[in-house]
C-alpha cells in the first residue's frame, strides 16, 4: 500500500487505506507492505491535513490499516512490513504488528501475548522480586491484561504488593 511508489511486480497495488482494508476484508492476502502517510484527495487540499475540518477518510494511514488488522484478525499470511519514511508512523505500525500479528483484540482468555520489550521488563521485575516471600500457593507473580480502545495494558504483580506496568504507552 503506497500512494506514490509503485508496487513490486506481481503485487496488487492499492493507494489508500480504505482500499487496503477492502482487499483485506474480501480476499486472502499473502503479503502486505504498508506506508504510513498516504496523501490527501483533491477535496482535502484545503483542510491542511486536519481530518476534523473535513471528516474525509483519505486521512486514514497505514496505521489505520494496522489497527484494522489488529481489531478484526484479518492478517495477511506473512507478517506485514512497513516501508514508511515517517519514523513515528512507522514505529506505531510496527508496534501494532509486533503486538497483534496473528491475533485480534477480542481474542479468548489466556491468549494474551507480551512483546519482547515487555518480556524484558517483566524479567527484570521478577528477578528483583524473587527474594520476596512466596505466596502460600506458589503464585508469587501474576500478570494482568486490561483491554482499552488503543490496545491492551499489560502488567505484572508480585505477592509483595508491588506492580509494574509493562506496556510502553509511547508506542501507542
């Protein structure tokens, strides 16, 4: 998906987030490469990029497509990639793919997943708290996952009463 660069040979070229979502909704997609910034339609040249001024869906981005995949579970067969030159947009897309690829937000209990970064934070927390007294049934650590409109907040708690949020909100 890119509004300016051509698609590789053999790929279906879509230029808008709406078109990418349409293809993902109706077809089995093998591979997907996302761009973040997709430009605006002629109608929106006067809004200077502020969706609140015009309400047009041409303001959707590659991140909108990543959120669609995460919330619906409509992923391509292979892990999506991102080729955006926008560093913040690319980071948001890749963080969403890292957290939810192959999953959807409404997944069953017990299917929550931590990113590598969250696992490292949890590991440091649990190593610091291993010396604490263990709970009677051996459940020294517990993990919680709180769904929000933007994603899930992951946290680890120790039987000593301390809790560590694992989610990096700057990646949302």
